[in-house]
């Protein structure tokens, strides 16, 4: 058995960058992790389905892996879409590792190419797919990912380390706060207090 070098100097490294990148932007103000093996410049790769280093795509929003796989099977996802899987209700789900391999398999089985998967959960070990995970703050914590709707345009710039949603999230947050703070019981109580 021969000894193998685990760490290399920058001048003798296998690649000029690591396997992950941290992106920030309006979708992930506290950051997220992009697995770089799924993102490459198609001009520098022989693969026909390589993701470009900067691109836009419409969001397809799901609340679980199972829901995303079902949506893929029903034809709700097209090539060049961005699948967004958010964990709205549970902080526990964020710390469980999502099985992105199943999502990637479903995409391949339906012939979908250049689809990016974004989640506020952990991403596991799916290889070769365009995956962005650990979006922070999460949907359960009230982060911007909780307010993304289907067809919102998401801009991803791997080289610039940016991830942005082209929608006014602050307006959506305000609208949900008003609805949440004025439940039917509150309206009824307000009407009664005005009449007395």
C-alpha cells in the first residue's frame, strides 16, 4: 500500500477551486452552499447538459422531496427550471439530510436537463447534479425562501457567488404579517369593541 497525499499546495492542486462555494444574496442573506460539481461553464466542458456559471430560471416550489418527485412525474417541472424545496413547518426537517439522489434520478428518468435544485435542508451526497443547500435563514425561520412563489425568477451566479430572487420579498412578508395578525377572531373582537 502506498502513501497518498491528502493535502496539496495551491501550485500542485488537482483543481483551481474546491468542491463547494458559499453564495449570498436576496434568497440567502446568511448564505447557502453550492456543490460545484453540478455547475460548470459549458464552453469548458464536453458535457452537453453542463450548467452555465450564471443563469436565471423560474422557480418550482415544493414542501418536500416526495412532493418534488411527484411534481416531476406529473410534468410540473421543465428543463432549465429551478426546483425549490423548502421546509416550512419544521426545524427538524432542515437538519435531516434530504435524499437529492432520488430527485436527480427522477429528473434523469423524465429527460429533464439543466435543472437546479435549491433547498434549505442538507443535501446529502448526490453527485453531478446542480444542487444548492443549506439556504439560510430557512423557511421555518422566516427567511426569504419561505416567500418564493412558483414562476418567480431566481438568478444564480456561481462565479460571482450570488443567488437572488427577482421578487419583492419584503412586500410579501408584510402582506403575510397583516393576514396573520388579523385572523377572523381578531376581526370579530375589533367589531365588538367598536360597537360598545
